[in-house]
C-alpha cells in the first residue's frame, strides 16, 4: 500500500492497545490479541472482543499494521507493525497525558441510585477480594518471569485500586 492509498484514521485508545500488543508479540492474530488483553490490559481497560477483531483491519487500512494471511489451515490473519505503526506507538508512549480514567463501576452506579448498601456491600466486597487475589497472583507470576518494571508498575496500580475498593466495601459491610 502506498502512502497515498492509506485511509486517514483517528487513533483511539484501542488503536494504541492493539499497536502496543502487536509490538510486544512481534506478530499477532486477533485471537492472540484477545488472549493478551485478557492477561494484561484487560484488567484495567475494558475492550469489547469485537474491537480486537475489527481494529487491526482498520489499522491496516491506515498503514499502521501489515497483514499476512496464512496460506493453509484456518487462514488466520497475522498482523505486524509497520514503520508508521512503530512511530505512532513511540510518539504516543513518550507523550505524557493528563487524562483520567473513566470509572464504569456498576456497583457504585447502583449505590448512587439508592440500592441497599447492606445487600450490595458484601457482594462487592467479595468480588473485589477475588480481583485483588487475581492481580496479586499475576504480579507474582510477572516477578517470576522477570517482567519489565513498567509492567509491574501497572499491576501495582491495579492492586492499589482493588485494595481501596476492599477498604471501601469493608467499611460499608461494617455499617460505615
């Protein structure tokens, strides 16, 4: 695809997630991306699976990814970064952001609309305890596999977030 044939697209957070994961993997199918999201950024940034199948095609049309199709078997699409994709990802990574995350918590939403905290709090507390244990297990595995410090920092932020939720919901279970 020549530069003049490229479709002009806006890069979104999902775009950068796909570019980042393909960069880490070297090459990836949409299914690979789904697995990588589940084991990493999916713990902090929800992405519909359908976007992990459509976004690589969109990025390919924009010249950020290269697509190769397997010649036999399931004929899966295998994506890799182009020079344009590497440059876009590098620019995005090095640019600090003041954006905050969007909190989309169904438990807090229900609490805000008047659900009974005595019924909700124990359920939320257990859910956040499970998530905290899951993130702590991921951190342990990451340390055993000598994960890069920047990835450990992200998991530590997630653990801190879950610890706060456990503290908050514990307080409500106890009646404030």
